C-alpha cells in the first residue's frame, strides 16, 4: 500500500523533470538547435500547424538553422511565423529555403539567460517540494485509516525524502549543465 504513494510521487517528479528539460531545451545558447522552433506555428490553410510538420529542419553549420519546406509556396508564411514568434533571429529566404543565422550571445544576454535558467530550476524544486508534501499527506491518511503502521509511515516518509533529494540533485545538475553551456563563448 505504501508503494502507491511512492509510485505517484515518482510519476509526478518525472513529469516535473521533463517540463524543466523542455524549458531548458528551448533556451537559445548561441548554437543552432532545431528545438527553438518547436513552439512556432504557421498558418497553413487556416490552421495553426507546427513548423516541423511543414518543413525539414537541419543544422548545416553550428550557428545556422536551415528550414526547407515540403511545399515552397508556404515559404513566406513560415518566414512570417518565425518573425511573429520573436525568437530574436531574422530569417532569410532565398526562394527555396529559409536560413537562420544564430547570433553570438552578448555577455549581458548570457547572464540574463543564466538567471532564467536558475528561475526554472527553482520553480521545479518548488514543484518537487509540493509533491513531497502531497506524498507525505497521502502516507499520513493511510496511517490514519490503519492501512499502514506508524513504523511504515516513518520509513515511508524517509523514502519520500530520499526520492526528493535525488530529484533535486538532478535538477541542480541540469541547471549547472545548461548554465555552463550558456556561458561558453
């Protein structure tokens, strides 16, 4: 019975980690990363369609993203969608494909991004702590309902804390890794 609370906690912590990883992947680090286009939607025949469903996205050089639409008639629409997305990168259209040169980050911009990364990390830690509280409450309810003993409650709380500590260590590692990547020149 006690495992029910742990499994639920583990599932929630995994989701929190995945959200953090997704947020960190969308931060532009001065290198071309196709993931920065994941949130860009193109108006394609009246519906908002993700750019990766309409075009092939490649990285021919470390600082260049190349977008080759399957249908060249939507080049202008893709270009417009990228400009509207306000990625801080101007696309250039040569009639067949779109190139985006990722500019080098300034020191000031790197520091701003580092602050954002730390904020994402802190938000994730807060979410993990809230999940810990919920798991411990769940264990206490089980003990109150006589589903588990007081000893099982104590060991369950220790196990929950151990799981939380491991997850927070993973969050710290992700934040440090991304911060180092941002500060690379």
